[in-house]
């Protein structure tokens, strides 16, 4: 192992997805993984060993441990309390030993906040049928409890996008191979995960995404470029990542997505139908073609607000430039489009009065919602991996989206807009 500190691997996902089997596989493998034994108030099941499967305690003892700061995280899962021992995790990592946690999604998000180096792996059941038979097949829960765990699984799966890895747990040898590969790669990783800083689990945040199932969404992303001559252009710092993640969020909610992507390096999500543009005029023409019959136009592209009045062929000589480059304001694309479908607009604002300006934009663009993000906060916005902001609606209401990876923020926006358009 090349890292001095051990790796902290968090396996989360619905119960019955096979996390414990994977955790035990790591423990038995050659990478000196320790299994983090959680404390729980759940009564032991037949065959479970106190101190090895769980530390089984009563309510009073659990409360005592909470008050003593014993837990790195703890949560109520299916009506019982479960918690991860802080000392076990810190001792392992400090001694250079790897440790694996088998916990629920809220626990995983909380660990990420407290231990930013944690590697979050979402263990996905192959399908709900298989999950149901695994849960019933254990014979340890009543039909009611199996039903409750299946319902909880649907909620947990929404969070898969906030994890570093998702493993579909179908064939065991393949899944073992995949987790071994993840651990090998993470042991030599030199850059931090792009998803650190995702917020504490917020159970309501991703509800509503199902609204997009079977719908068609047009997402625009990236900057525009306005050429002065054949080599120079006016543009902005947009990386296109927010729009690409938004396209992914709609797709993961079941929508068909047309992604209109400007000149940037952010990778579009697999499965989106991608068309490229360079200037605002090209974007407007593409959007006009694609928006017909769409259920939503999400205008995430950062249009360069200014452009040279004339494009000059060749390369303008330095000595000819002063006074010869005339600049004009780029007309509002939405106004030109007259989209018949709901529009999600974006507003990047700096300084005081940001919400007021964003609300004015929303009404002039006749948008159904506008996402207000800031250009004056360190660590978020253009060229960064994170974002935060507020989704504003025309009736004066808003949904706050806490700081997190752009993938997380995009999923929150798609869900909140879904709730809104579904009338919830
Ligand atoms: P089970 O009762 O089936 O053993 O576990 C129920 C759920 O609680 C599983 O999803 C399991 O991963 C989760 N869990 C187990 N230990 C912990 C813990 O320490 N913290 C949290 N947040 N969840 C846990």
C-alpha cells in the first residue's frame, strides 16, 4: 500500500443489496481491511455474534455513547439506531490500516462531511425483484418489514449519483473484482474526489425526480464564443460542467435529453443526444430546432453577453486593433425563441441585490424557475467542481440547494423542478 494512512471505504445502499458480503470480502482479502463493527439498538438476528457483526446495546447505552461523542456518525435506520465508532475508524487509519464501513446512505453522506478522504461506494441491487427475494430469502424480517425496506431502497437509490462509485451487485465474482479494482486505484490516487463536500443527507432533496420519466428535456451547456477574427474570440469562464451534470440528472430521472453543448471540455453524459454550438447565434438556431415538442428547456449555457459587431477574416494585427474592434450586446436568446414549453433559466450574480436581479430576469424571460448561483463566493460557480444556490419560482417561493458537487446540485434542481411542475 502506498498511502501512509489507511483507506476509508464506505459501502452504502439499500439493505439486501449485498454490502455486508462485499465488506467481508475486503476483510478477508490481502489488503488488511478491518470491518467497522457498528453499534446498534436492533436485537440480534439468529446467528449474529455480538462484537463481531454488531455491538448490540440497549437504548440507554446508545444514548450514553451519543452524548459521550463516541460516534463518527449515527442514524435511525428502519426504526433502530445504528452508529459508527469514531475510535475504530481513527485508530485504523492512523495505523495505516484500511477500514470498511457497511452503513446506510445518510451515514455515508455524513461520513463524507466529516472525513473528506472517504471513498463512497454505492452498492446497487441488480433489480428490485432480486432485492425483494434477497430480503424475503433471509427469513429474518416479516413481510411488513420487507415492504418497508423495499420502499426505503427506492429513496436510497436516488442518492447513488452522489457517490464516487456505483457497483451493480449482480454476479458476485464480478462485483468482488470491481471492488478490488476500486481499492487498487484509490490506493494510488493523487487527486481528491470531485464529489467531496456533498452536504449532509437531506431526505427531501431528491424527491420529485420521477416527474421526468419519459419526458424530453433540452439542456444547453457551456460558454459561447464570439469571434473577432479567425484566432481570437470573446467568451467567459463557463466549464459546461453544471449543464452536463444537469443533463445527467434528467437522464437518471428517466428523461430523454438533447444536450446542446458549447466549446468546453466537460464530458457529456453517455446516452444524451449531443449537438455542438459555438456562437450565441448557433445556439439560438439549435435551440429553436430542438425545443419543439420538448417538455422543458433548461438554459444552463453561459452566453457571452458581448460580441464583436464584425468578424474580420485572418488575424487582426496588434497595431490595427485599438479602435477597430466594435462591441455590441448579444440579444437575449430566450426572447428570440419564444419557447412553448416551461423554461428553467440560470442567473450567475455577484454583489448585493442578486435575488432581485435574478427574479427580474426570470420574469423578463417568462421562465418557470431560475437557479440563482453566485459568481462571488469562493469554491463555487464557474470553473469549480461545486455549486450552491437557490431555485426561485415566479410566485416568490424558493428552494435552497446547499453546497455540494455539481452532480448533487443538478440532481436537487431536477427534483425540485419536478416537484413543482407536478404540483407538489
Ligand atoms: P441491518 O439491520 O440489516 O443489519 O442493517 C440495516 C441498515 O443499517 C443497513 O443499510 C446497514 O448498512 C445500516 N447500518 C449498519 N450499521 C450502520 C451504522 O453504523 N451507521 C449507519 N448510518 N447505518 C448503519
